[in-house]
C-alpha cells in the first residue's frame, strides 16, 4: 500500500487508483524475481550447466526451492552421495543419530 501511495503521489494524485496498486505489485514481483531470472539466464548462456542425459552412480539432479518474501522459485541442484558395495540397504544417517523425522526404507537392488 505504501508503494501504491507513493506512485499515486508521484503522479500528482491524492487517491490511490487500481493502476497504482497493480504497478506496485508488478514492481515487487520484478524485484523479487531478479535472482530467479539470473539463474535462468545462467542456464541459457551455459554458465550454470545442468546435465540431463546419462547416468552417474551416486549422483542425481534435484530441485531446491528458494523463498524470497512471498516469492518462491525452484533452482536445479546436483545431489551426490557416497556409495559403496554393500548389502543393498540405504542408511539414513540422521535417523541413526536420531536427528531425522522421516523413515528410510531399505530396498535390495
């Protein structure tokens, strides 16, 4: 509302109009979206590479969600894990030390 009031005052009006509110919302989104746009541009120009073909043991692509105020967006992330030959079980380290709240179900591969 403050930004809408400022826009109305800058236009010489004492009353805030719907256009002032819409312009303030667009400006807020544009400011919050700068990091998201920067990440997309980095992917497009090749600065940030996301490998989407092939396979690597112990690596997968993931998506992390970032929140800036009320604006949320996803960004790609490489998730890696140490792997070794074993009995075909997953070990949830957080559960082992009683820090995690979820369950990791062992599966044989």
